[in-house]
C-alpha cells in the first residue's frame, strides 16, 4: 500500500508558488507520502522539472498529470505527460486520455470550475471526493456523486502553496510502480485520508 497526493500545482501553474525543487525536498524529507501527481493547469512543464529533480530518488514516484480547463470544468488526467489537443471540450479531452491510457478524474466537481452534475454525462474513471482546497460540503457532494456513479473516490491536496502539500492523500493498494498505481485507481483499490501530522518541514 502506498499513499499518494494526486493533485499538486507547481510554479508552472501561474497561481501556484510551489517551486519544483522545494516540492522534491519536502517529498523526500517525509515518510508518509510515496507518490505525487503533478497536475499543473494546462501544462506538463512542471512535471518534467519535478521528474528530473526526483530522478535520484527511486523510492518516490512522480505521476505525470495535468489539470485541463475544459469549457465545462476541470478534469485531472493522470498518467499522461502531454497537453491534449484543443478544443478542450470534456468529450475531446476524455477521448484523448483514453487514447494514451490515462486515468480521468473529475476534479472538485462541486467547487468553482468543477463539472458539477454534468459529470454524470461523461465516462470518467474516478471522482475527486476529497480536495484539500474545497469546503466540506463540496467534498460531501462529490462523495455522494461517486457513490451514485459507482466510481472510485480519490483525494488530492490541490496544493498551490508548500504548506498545503499532501494535506489529504489517497491510499492505493499498489507498489510505487506507475502502471500499477494507475490500474489500482481505475479498479477502485483506493481509500482517501487526511494528514494528521504536520505535513511539511521547515527546510
Ligand atoms: Zn487544481
């Protein structure tokens, strides 16, 4: 079993202040989180930077990802290291994700920029039921949606500042192997949790 933060923004998202170097330092300095997905807004540049910086640390897994601002709301793609071709309709982005074997997650469906009830019209693989930046009620609605759709629920901090890193996490029944992680998310071998210890260290 591993713990993963499946939703993190670096400096390459223009609304985040997390430097890739700081992220990697924080990640290797703590024992709780084994994998992180880099999900910058509409770019994968941050992922490549983090991957390069973490390459000397094979015990942590950097999951390639992206948070795509579709016309109807945000979609997280996990397991993909390229930007989907435009136009970014939900349908196009999901088709692209399928073609590259990525996992599609409806990000914070009931918060601003979420897909809301529209999520039900699409074939997503999982619902973000615990988003570190969302109010309790939004997460509760997302949890309900996941149950209704019979889909796995995942968690991500949606960190834009270092202090927010892995405030919540997804427990995944998998090793640190990327393919195993993606498969386990798709098949629902996941459970969400809150971090109880101080999540970042002063470095
Ligand atoms: Zn986000």
